[in-house]
């Protein structure tokens, strides 16, 4: 690693929706979406309007140890992947360029385009159009399994334990369901679910701190 702001990893951080700019509420709003991703087992593609109609999963290459300072809608609940793995799957860095240069990009690569024009100053964009701070990568796939990643990140010990407790409840509910269907006092949980939850819990981590 040559610079502290450059690593071998990419991250998919969860947005707070709505983004209230109140830390606790934003954490809780993002946590609901985060739990849904854990339940689904995969990250869904984002808005196809901004990716040229192509379904893409989005990432940032900004390191996780900066996440606690992020003032944007993205919260420190996320999924860590090796950059080389995403590249092998077809993921690429976004091309930040002005509208008038968009036509220079081959149509098969328009999913990588993101408008960048710091001179486009208006009442709506008093500082121009600049999303380069997102340091975005995109993978042209409709979804990406979270177990393809290296880590599942939560902001602190509280949310770490909440994920453990909630996923343990999934296993207990599965066992109770099988007990009910089999007419017994105790049922064994679905083995696939048990393995999945065990893997989630092993991948669970807090953001790294830069030393």
C-alpha cells in the first residue's frame, strides 16, 4: 500500500434511507436495509438510470477506516471485497467526465459513465457536479452474493451483538418451525440456514482503524 487512502479492497456501504443527518437515526435506518441484505444473501443492483440502463452493483474504494468520518448518506454497515475479485467478475472504476465527452465512450461501456463537471455551476449545483469523492466502482451484474466477500462490517460492538442475536433468532425460528411441522417438542434448524448464519457471524467485523 503506497498511500493510506488506497487499499486492495472495495466496499459496498448501505445508505440511510431516509438520510436525516442524525447519527443514531441514520444508523437505525441503514441497519434495517443491512438486515434485509443479510436475509436475502445478496446485494441488489442500484438505480439503472445512473448506470446507462445497465444493472450494476456499486462500490467505493475509499478505505473502511475513513467510514466513521463520512458525512454522506452512506453508513458504516457494509460488505468488503477484494478489488481483484471484483475486477475478475467484470467490475471497473467509474469514468468521471463531462457530458460533452460522454459520446467518446463506447456504448458497451456507458454503464461506467458518471457526469463530472466542476464548472457546471448553477442555483441547483453551486459547487458544480462532482461525485469523485465517492471513488466509485461498478460491477455490471444484477446482484452479488455477500458470501463472495471478505468481511461484513458493522460500526460498533452494539450492532455486532445485535447481528449475532438476530441471526441466532433466525436459526431458533427455523428449529421451532420444523418442530411444529414434525409434531415434536424440538426441531432441528434448516442445515443450510445454520451454515449460512455461521458464515455470516464468522465474517462479521468492525471497521479497521488506521494505525
